[in-house]
C-alpha cells in the first residue's frame, strides 16, 4: 500500500466514513514493517490533537481508559473488531499498546484511532450558516488557437481536431496527438477555475497536472529547437526527455530549464514567492538577477523577478500533495493555509483579527466538505472559523 493511500484510509477512519473492507485493509498494515513509521507518526499527531479534546478531569480520563482496556481484552480473546490476521499481528498490536501506555494521553489517542470513537467531550463543530460547500471538481476551459473555447468536465469524452493534431479528452485529462509534421505554430491554453484541477499530456509526451486557478499556454506541436510553455498558478510536470529539444517553463518572471525530470511549480500571483520543487532529475532556475541549479529534494524560492533565488531542503512529496488529493502544510502560516483552502473550495476568506499569526503542519484530504477541513485545523486549539455561505471567517 502506498503512503498516500494509507493516509486516505487514516482520514476515512477518523471521519467515520471508512468501509468494512477498507478497515480490514488498514488494520492489516499495522504489522507491516514498511508502515511502522507512518503509524507511529500518526499516533504522535493524534496525541497532540486529542489532548485538546476536553479531557478535563480524572473521571473523564479513567472512564475512557477503562473502555479502551475492555476493547483491548475483547480483541485479545478474538472477539474484537476489526479482525486481526494471526497471533503475530495480535502480539505486535499489544506491543504497540504497551508502548502507548507510557502516557495516558497517547493511549487515549491510540484508542480513539484504533477503535470506534469514545464518547468524551469534543470541541464545538465549525459554525456554519449555509449548506455544505462542495469539494473541488475536475473541470477546465480549453482555449484554441482561433480564440474559441471549450468547457471540459470529467463526465465528457471527445476528440477535438486542430490541423494534423487530435486532442482527446477522457474524463479529467487531455492528450495531444500529432501525426506528421505540423508547421504552423498554434497555441492552446488550458485553464482551471477556482475549485478545480485538470491534467494534460502534451504532444511530446510531457504530462502536466494543473491545480486550481491555474493556466498553461503551450503549442499544439513542438516544432522549434525548444519546447516552451507558460504557466500561471501551480502545476506538476513530468517532462519527457529529449536532449535535442530542451523544455522550458516560463512562470511569473522566472524560467525553469529542464531536459527530462519531475518537478512542481507554484507561481500564484497572490503568494509571497514562486516555488519550484524538484522531485527527480535536475533543473536550472533562471531570473533576471539570479540563477541556480536544483537537486532532488530541494526547493527554489524567488520572492520577485529581480530578487535572488533562495534554496532549501524540503520533503518534495508535500509540494505535490495537492495532486494526490491532500493539503500538506509544513510550518505554514495561517494566511498561506487559507489561500489554499479558498482556491480549492472557491471561497472568500475574511480575518476577524489581522494580527492572527499561527503556523500549521500536517496533511488533510481535500475531498471533504470545507467544514471538515476547518474542524481539523480547529483541533489545534489556536484558531476558530465560522462559515457563512461562501465566506470563511477566521477568528482567534
């Protein structure tokens, strides 16, 4: 099981939406050595969150602890749920429980995670005055070289002809196919609205995933000595290698030069810097006043076109979490967090207090109602929200 899939099952369990089959799959990963770090990290994350959930006196703690021990005993007798495959898994589970017992809060967190939720007091739900706000979709607008536009959504399948090129749409993706030599340099633009994302395979085989409120301008066929595309917003690239025809991305005053590689660019105009994160291969970042080469696991930041690049080590998986259905924050400020949420859910964000300065870390699925995401942030105990229609009010 991939880590992204494991994280989704974690979230589904916590949201109490997990199916019986997926619960069994999740349970079976407990004994897998390759997932031990993921389980331990999640236990620590739960410890920090659940310790804020209203266990205000000794009676609350003792009651929850007794309930957990009773469920543990039932599992050890073979009567618990979900089922455990074999004695080795049972011993491994109890070993983890013994480790967790070193702290009552950790034990409570583990109990909350492993078992159906215990009925101790929770923080109030996010205040909301309107119906649920839908999660992001897979829609886009394709503008052809003649200026005509085509609305795309994940329910459609079609073929669009442009000269010798065929543009095939299958659900939430486009694929450009060119037969013969296309001499005319015709450009298309694929744009995603707020609250949506889309994927395109260019004529050279390069794959691009567009995040919400983004656009990519590209030639229908790459028939010059360079392959050049222009990006606004955010996109993840898997560039097809071709040393004779270098690939370049122009984004908000910066140029990314590559041959064949995987990387993410975040170039939203309302953010403090253009961020390029390298997953694999090598890229060179070029701006009017600076240039730098990146290695895998590095992120280049450009505050403005005339500034110098700053390079730092990062977890590159966090930069592409959006493509895999997650928000991922690594000590991110509250305004950066809310910018991402506003773009994905197409909402307005209002700060009740402009002096709010909070940082957040962790991941949460993007495919839940916005109130569920905000509630996860509220679990930190340092921030609160109120939802009024398509407006999110941020409160200390």
